[in-house]
């Protein structure tokens, strides 16, 4: 199966703070940009952040196994080496601690994730599966 990159467009409070977070903290690449918007290359996926002023995504959290997770979040699935590199980078650069959690241990879909919040309040998840066949295992 051929994998295609995704695109999502989200509002942001500050293009500069958002760009700095994704480029300097996470290590993503910058794409096209202006003072009003920026395209971020997040591991081959395009996220467009557009300056919008005040906005609100009101959402409830949910419990998955023993961990409370935000209902509204997005993320990327990475290979083990890249995932480890990003986790190390975020542990060194982020003021908030980054804790990795394994979900579905010894079950179909086993994966390890960590989450970080960006300057706009979005929660970004980084996943590493035990094997590629586990991504959509049911």
C-alpha cells in the first residue's frame, strides 16, 4: 500500500511562536510562509498554521487504559530510531517533561507514545509501533 502525506490547516495565535516551536523545538522543517501563515513539514506531512486571533476547541478528555488523553490531538507515527531522536530532542529542549507511555502492551496495536503541547494549546502525539503491521491491526 502506498502511503500518502496528510495536510491539515489549523488556526494559531502567533505565526512566529508556532514556527519557532515546530522548527527549533521539534526539529520540523519550514515550507512556504508569510507573516500570516506558515507551512510546517512534520515528517513529510503538511500542517498549515494560519494567524487567526482568538479561537477555541472545547473538548473533553478520555481514558485509554490508565492514561487520560485529550480527545482533540494529532500526531505522527515514526520508526523507532526517529522516535527516539525526537524524544531525546524534546526532553532536552522542552520545559515540560515528556513521558513515554506504552499502550496495548502484548496486544494487537501495541505502541509507545509521548505527547507535547504546542504554543497554541494543540497536543501533538508521537507514536512508535512495535511493528508496522500493528498500525491498523484489529
